[in-house]
């Protein structure tokens, strides 16, 4: 409504400016205007109507297709390009009049029945009239920066509405605490910076924080990163040059001041840990990072309010600096809106199908499809890839491919018959890439005339880059230039290393420090988010398709010198076991390798990989991992942690899909990943423990495990939320696979019915399973009948773990009948915490005596008591093959120790005994130590915590070790380093 009322006044003022132009000047103005609106992310304007328009109709046309403030700012920019400085100044004054009228219209008194106005003019109570001038300055400065193209306005207003922050500084309703620091955090590219800038504009227009703040200033962290020493007063002065108000007056009421600091992750590495250098004086000159640090810790202007934006990756470091902040998460556009934006770019069904596939299959595209500049870049790249153009990449499978298509097209000469860069243009390109690389490494993103001059970017070279919408005047620094988007700077920084392959170009920033030899050193590089994206682009640029396109543009071959350094980085990861090369390292490496789309390069790079551990949280993680794992030919062990079933984000966007389009589902992505199981003849272990595996996921996995080419021997599915239905799918694997030797299902509530399916499969002849781990699976005595039957008929099963299952006396009786038979091949049995009592021990004693193969029996955490242990010892005294016995926390006292001591002197094979967490006093320990020292005792490892006993007992244990130096007495009985302990975890 406000815009409609003010528009006639604004329209007439703009028309008057146009009428001051001569006929030739007016035609030049229209030509430059058309160039402006053709730039990425520019507002749309019907170009045919521009050609026919006179002064009046052109003013009306511009107001019809954009906000009045944007129409004025665009016209002023064109006037300045035409060197019409006088007219530009007149237009600038007219625009200020318009903006002042806009404030007055918005602030006009609203009459009520009681008479007084609801809203006072000019704004909040106590606001200095001087702030009017600053409000006009803000609206003038931000008019072009925040007026998004017409097709984006709907979504920008819906998803990035600053009114959502209207209560950000309100007191907490529960405790009354009013925060002075608010943090907007979220993933990169979701619009945090745009939201912060829109907040500034909304405040200037009188729509936000009118009763809270007299002044709101925006500082960008990336501008502060490379700044020399300055004062906070000077920083504020830069944001309001030629201010009619002394900065001292602005800062005199800090409680009425809001400072917005955007992109704090850029300053993260500059923060020190010492508070001694912090400054409380806003006039004192300090490094800009110190001033920012002082501001965050409320040493400088503690009464002022702060609104900070930061990526999620930089949030943890920031938290240590803040005082009682309020955190607000910014999620960006919904997927449905981003897909609709992507599809707006074309009318043809073929193009829409291509765009939809790109958005759905390449999640990085949609992640970045939040900023108008990037949106326009991706749309243009997709259109170019859909057209047969010589020398441009045609693949939209990677983000690098899209950026390369856009950049190489923009750089290609537009002269008829010339497709190759001239020598001068090549020199300019190398200078641009060196500028980008220097900026990325030094966190510099705005470049002054000196920076440009050093790299040979002046005059026509700079003009050409500006016309190509690659390097543009920075909207906050009148004499500075910046890449149209940070991603473009990262792309050109990566291209810098590729251009080293052109003869004579070996100078500049090293890709990695020459001394980088360890994984820890390399991780320091990945702390810089811009370096991470640059690295991904670099991998994409060494692809065959990108290299061909670059060679076509340059007209000469480019040696692949960067490949060796990239191989070195990947090989560093391969030199470390999976425990050292953590999941984020490997997944990032896989994302980089995916950008190459070169299977042979991936195979060469991953040749040293024997073990991998990956955390897969998103559909794109599955796609990337499938591609890379397929080519890791030397893999022995794979651990995949699918943390949660990824939400099908595209289901909500499906109504907008082109008719007849078939999209790849999550199940299909999972199927692609599982397909690699049959591609690796050396792959022996698959660990999916902790993953969330649905019924369909298990069905797909088991289908791949049944294939003859799958050589998996050890399958670990602990704590995967499996059910009885999952066991039916696994049983089919057991019945057909001749390679699977070990199966772990610990922590899944498969229950008795699920175990029945497994046991039925184990009775089938092809089953060669040797280890079965069913700990904490919700089994009862009923399952023991099926397990007993399987043990009798399948002599290959040598290891069984039932720890944590409530088997009780009835279950143990059934199990023991099978284990003591000569046909049973069981060697190791774990029954920790199975609700066993003394009543079970007679059956277990018979097992010890009669089993010809049982070597290890762990009965820890069962209430056996002295009576039960005495019964076990009857079996130990007889001829048996038991070498390892676990009696931790079994209720053993001095009475039971008499029987145990007698058994130890008789046992011919028992070499390892665990007695931890039993109530063993001096009398009991004296009895045991006598047995430990007896010449006939074969014990080598004893589980006891020596430090828990008094000095007299400790001396007895030391005497044992002096007499038998080979005996180990330690509380680490379950140590994983020694063979034959906790075998179910291997």
C-alpha cells in the first residue's frame, strides 16, 4: 500500500531525469540498462518494451517491474557509467526525497477514536532526528542489494522475513532475562546474510525495532579479517561516510545501539585465547579482530545489542566467546520452493526434466540454490549444457561441472569466428585466478585498486570481467571489487592451480604446505570452509571433461600438475587406519573424488585404502559413497554409519515435477551402495552397527549379500533396530552364503521368533557360520531349544554369545544338553548377565567335563554364589579342555574360594581366570594366592584389581608374580589387544 501511494511521486521524478538526456544519451541509457538487467540475479525487464519506450513510459515500466528504490539506484548507476555526474547527483537527491517521503508515509499518525496518534513521527520515542539521515543512507545503500529479482520476491518474503526476528531481543518469558546477543546460525547459503541485511532495511523503513534502537550498523567479518589497526569509531564511520552526526554522539547511547556482525566464521581463526589484549575504548586503535573479540565478550560497549550470523561449523568456537546469547536457527528455503525457483528458468519440458534431475540428484545444487546470483548461475549453466556448444562441459552431475560451464562460456570471446582467448586475455585470466587464490588463503574477499593492479586487472581487463558479471564493484566499498559470489572466487582459486599446468606458471600459493606429511596437519586446511570448497572445485577441474573444455578455451594443452598433489592428500588418508582417518575426513575425500567423475583416478587415489568408516546422513552421501567405494579395489573392511533414514525431501516438491519423470528414491540409492559388496573380491568385513536399517533396506542388503561374488565373512549389525522380519531376510543369506563366517546382531530385539528363522537356516548344508553374536536380543528360554538344535546339526558354529539375554535355568538346561554332545563344535560360549543361578551350574559342570571342544566360558554378572561355583569346580577337577573362565561379579566369597583353589591345582588347561568384582577378603585371597603359586596351576592371566586390596593382599599378589613372572594380574581382563578376548567384537 505504501509503495502504491508513493509511486506517482517517484515515477514523475525519474521521468524528469530521463527528459534531461539528449536523444543519443537516452538510447545509450537504454542500452546500458538492458545490459544491467541481463546480469545474473538482476531484476527482470521486458527488453522489447525498453527499446520502444520514451521517458515517461520507461519510468513507468521500471516502477512496474521493481521497487521504486531499486529503479532509482539502477538509474543512478547507469548515469555514473555514462559519466553524467551532475545528473547522477540530482537523481541521488531526488531519491533521498522519495525515501524520506516513504518514511513519512510509513510513520504518518494513525488516528483513533480517542484522538492521539498510535505512532509518533518520526519513529520511536527519544530517537534523535539525526537518525533520519542515517535511515535514508541505509535505504539508499541497500536498495539494490536487497531488492531481489521479481521471481524471488515471493520466497524471500516468506522464508527470510525479518519480522520473524521482532521478538529476538524480548525478555525470556520464563525468567525475564533479556538477551543482548542473538546468534543466527545455519548451514552455508541459506540466507543468513540476506536476512541480516533485510533486518537493517526494515529498521530504516520503520518496520522493526522502533522502540529499541536508534541506530543499527552492519559489519561484515570478512571485511575486518585483513584490516589494519583501526578503532571501533572508525569502523562505524566507514558504514556512514560523510555523516552529519559525530560518531561520538552515535556511540554515546550504547543501550540504543544494535551492531549486526555478519559471517563470524571468517574471523574464527583470528580470535586469541587471551583476554589481556581486549579493549574497552571505542576510540583506541587495535587490530579489527581484537575489536570484534572485545565486542563479542562484552568488554567493548557492553550495553549495546549484538546480532551475529555464523555457519553451523563455526558455532562451537563462537560459543566460548559469548555472554548469555540467544540462538536462532536459519534453515533457508524449503526444498519445494527451491525446486520451483529452479524450474522457473525454462519453458521447455526437456529443460525442466534436466533441471529437476539436477536438483534431485545433486543435493549440493539445492543447498546453494538460496541466493539469487547462484540461482541465476545454475540456471544459465543448465541451459548451456542443454544446448550443443563446442568446448563447454556437458555434464550436470557435479557442482564443478555447472560452474565450469558458466565460467568458460562467460570467458569465451564473443567475436565471430574466435573461440580461443588471446594472449592478453590469458594473462588477465591467470591474474584473476591468482587474485582469487590469494584471497581464499588470506580470507580476503574485497579487493582494492592496489590488489587489482598487482595482478594486472585494470582498464579493459577489469571492464571485461565486470561485463561478464564475474568481478563487480563491491556494494559497500566504492573503490573495491569482489567476485559476484564467494563460490565464484573459490572456483577461480581452484583454477589457479590448474593453470600451473600451462608452461611457466609455477608461482603462487602452494596447494598444501610443503611440509604437510601428517593427517593432523592436513586437517588444519579443512578448518577454512572456503579452502574446503576450493579443494572440491579443484578435484572437479582435473576431470577429463573440464580439462578438455579449458584446453579449448586456452588453445593449448594443460599439464595435469595438480593431480599429484591431490593424490598425495588422498593417500595420506589411506595411510591411516579407520580409527585415525575419522568419518568426516573420509567423507570429504569422497566428495572431492566424486567431483572428478573419473573412476580410474578414484581407483589410483584410493589404492592405499584398506579400511573405511563413513557416516551417511543425507541422500547425497549415499550417492557419493557409492561412486567412490565402487572403485576402492583394495578394501578389506567397511564401516557405514547410516545415522538415520534420510527424509525424502523431494516428496513435498513432487507435485511440481515434470509429467512422467521417474526420480531415484532413497531405496534405489541404498541399492547402488550395496551393489559394491559384490565388486570387491578382497572385502571381508561389513560393519553397519548403529545404523537405522528399515525392512526394505535390510531386504536390499541381504539380496546383495546372497550374490556369489560377495565375499563378506564378518557381518556386524549391532543396534540397528532390526526385527523378526529382518531375521527372515538374514536367514536367507545364511542358507546360501558359503563365505559368511561371523554374524553379530547384538542389541536388536529380534526375540525368540527371529532366532528360530536363523537357526532353521543354520541347519542347511551350505551354511558355514562360525560365530553368532545374539547379545541383548530379547531372547528367553524358548530360543534355547532352537539354538540347541542348530548346534547339534551345524558343527561349523564354534562361537556363541548370548550375553544379556534372560535365559534362566530352563534355557541353560536346554542349551547344555546340546553343548556337551560330541557332535557339537562349540568352542567359546559367552553367557554374561543371563539371569543364571546356582541351579544352572550342575548342567554347566557336565558341559565342562564332557565337551571335547569348549575352550572359553564367560559367566560374568550371574548370581552363581559359592554354591554354584563349587558345582562348576567339580567339572574343572575332571579332565576337560577349558582354558578360559569368566567369573566376574558372580557372588564369590571365601567359602567358594576353597573349592576354586582346589580346582585350580587340578585343572590341566585353565590359563585365564576373571575374578573381578567379587567380595574377596584377606582369607579368600590368601587361599587363592596359594593356588596361584602352586606348581600344578596353569594360570597365566588373572583378572583382579590389585589396587582395591589392602597392602597385605597386594604383597601376596606380588609374591605370586615373583614366583611366576609370566603370570599377568590385571583389571584389563577384557583387553581387546590380546587374542581370544571379547572375540564377539572382532
